[in-house]
């Protein structure tokens, strides 16, 4: 019988807990940039309109899972589709700090 302090026992428990959520679907989005516009300007958009973003073209794109920043990367083309090459994963501490959970627990 394994003890509660046994690392193998804890790893098995952690893995089995993770198994419970592996099939849960989440929304992943990649943000190219943001821009505030007046409704009148949005209504004037049409084919060929160009909307510029404040983010420089050479900055990494932000990757969000359920509106939580989790990574950054760069756009690439795979075949005839866009894809993302992940260049940085945001640390768990940074994610907690951004969410406000770190301040709430202090």
C-alpha cells in the first residue's frame, strides 16, 4: 500500500485527475491586434477596407485559451492555411498574476 507522501502515488493521482479534463473543449484564439472604432467607422467598412492595428507587425501574436493569455507565437502558412508557431508559453505565475488570482490570495 502506498503512503500519501509517496511521490509515485501523488503522480498517479495527479495523472488520473488530469484524465478527467483531457476531453473538455476550450476556446483557443489568436489575437492579431485590437482597435477601438466608432460605430460609424465600422458601418463604413466594406470589401477592400483596411483596418490598421496598433501592434507592430514584428511583435508576437497572443494566444488565449478561454480569454486567458497562455502563449505567444508567430503566424506561419501551412499549405493554404494560416497556423501559429508557439514561441513562448506564459508561466503559471504570470497567468495567475494577470488573472488577479495572485493578488487575491496574498
